[in-house]
């Protein structure tokens, strides 16, 4: 074996040793290290998920603790009858006519169990229907009390059919209410209040009712309203006298109060010696002494037509 061949053999052996050492290093060190790092990353992700799930569970537990205070009772039959009675009393309190409240059988609501296999019952949903004859003012007050009541309920549909020229409304209302399994009340409704409204007072919602958007044009009763006088009481408070028409009497109203007419309630905005400003369907109108609303509104329509 010559020197050159020996050097080549030694070089090949060195390369083989380096390659084998590299493979041994990869198999015994880098491979297990990478696998261990992947396991650590997976454990870290699982830990973060577990921590997030724990936080979510605490948040959901707080929500559940809050909501169960407003839930219907957990007994389905007692819950249905108690809430139906509550709705009937609310309808009667707001003087709705020909009222009826129907109730259907509850629908079970379940979720997939986290610990045990299968679904777990969490609540029951009840459907109620309300039919009645009313007007905008009473309906507004009814809705105000409905949304301030401490029950897990919501209106799913609302149908209004104006009758009698807009003076009355046929109401058809669908309501869904929930009874949570977590509640500890068997037969009693919640006595708490839950104000879900943006404004605090009923008065702030009655503006739409006073305008009566369902009234068809200018009613005869509204058109006959006539300003007949302005007087002052002992405290120098101005009072406007309005005649409502033959045989319908007179109303005396101070500024800031309302004139009650068959189809609407008209705020009296300002009182002067010879004229009074009233608000009709959101528009402020000055009535001169002896002038009726019918004359005033007809003149306003004529002026608009002549300018067009």
C-alpha cells in the first residue's frame, strides 16, 4: 500500500468518523432536545388554554350567579303559571281591554357536558303570547314596566294594528322567558328590578305616544279645540282656557302641562296674553284668541301650498 492510498484511506475514515459523530450527536442530543422543546411548548400552550378556560369559567360563573337571581323558578309548571299570572296582572294594571295571555310548553335547552358524556340541561325556554286592545300611552307604560322587571325575558315579536282611526291599537305580542336550572327558587318569581332602559323615567318615553303616529289626519275632536281665554291665578300663574267643542266642556291648562284630546295629548309650551303655543305632532303652533286648531292647521297647509 503506497503512501497516497494510505492518506486517502485515512481521509475517508476521518470523514466517516465525522459523519458518524454528527449522526450520533443528532440522535442522542439534538433530536431528544427538539422533542423535549416541542413537548414543553405544547405543555405551555395547554397551560395557557387551561388558565384561559379557568378565567372564562370564573367569568361565566359570575354571569350565572347574576342571571339566576332573575330567572324564572326551576319547576317548569310553577314557572309557567307564575309568569303567566304576572303578565296578566301587568296587562290589567295598564288597563288593556279584551286581554288574553297564552303559554306553550317549555323547550329544554342543553349543552355538551365538560366532565360527563352527553348533554346537560341548563335552562327551559317558555313562549307566551299577549293579545289585547289598548292605546299608545298605555302600551308605552306597559313596555316601560316590562323592561324594568327583574325577569329573564324578552319580546320576540310585536304587531300593532291601529283601529278606530288611530285612537286604539290591537296588540299581538310574543315573549320568551327563561328558567335556569341553577336558580334556587322553586315557585317564586324574582322580586328584583332590572332597568334595561337608556332613560330613567316613563315621561321620557311618552313623547311618541302623545304624537299618536297612527292617527289618520286631523280628527274632528282635535280640530274643534279652540283657545277661548287666558287668565292668571292668585300667584300670577298663566292659565289657558280651551274649549273642546259643543258639549265637551273646557280644559284649563298651565304652561308645561298637557291638553288631553281624544286622540292625542298636546303639551302647552308657552302662554301669552293673546295667544298660546301648543305642540301638535312635534310641531309648535301659536293659537290666537278665538282660533281653533282646525283653522290654524288648515291655514298653515294653505300657506305651504301657495308657496309651492
